[in-house]
């Protein structure tokens, strides 16, 4: 990888990690606990690079998913996995 690109991505990822109420900051906070600071920064760098690629190739504007993206995504998936008490698949004997 180009050293200049790597340095610029590192600075952008560090700035994004310090920002508030953004998807990239939420991603950093989510990963830093179990991956460590350096690996979390590399993951944010990768997300920035993927977003830039999509912006340049698809001519689409950047749209931040928001800081609550991971919370909302987890809630929806857990709601669909758990059978409710009123569902026909739950058996009561």
C-alpha cells in the first residue's frame, strides 16, 4: 500500500474514532474492547477505504449510518431469533 495513503487513512481513522454520533466512531468503540486500539483503527481505515471506493465508482454521496446503527441492528436480529410466547411454534403442555 502507498505510504502516503496509509498515513492519510490512519489520520482519518483516528479523527473518525474521536468524533461523536457517527457510524465510524461507534464501530471503533465496539471493536476496541475485544480487538484492541490498533486493530480497531485498522478496521475503521478499511471501512473508510470501502466507502470511498463506493463513492467514487458509483457516484453516490456518503450517507452516515449513525451512531445507533449497531444497537438497532442487534435489536432487530435478536427479536427475530427469539420465539415469542404467542407464536404458533411455541408449545405449551
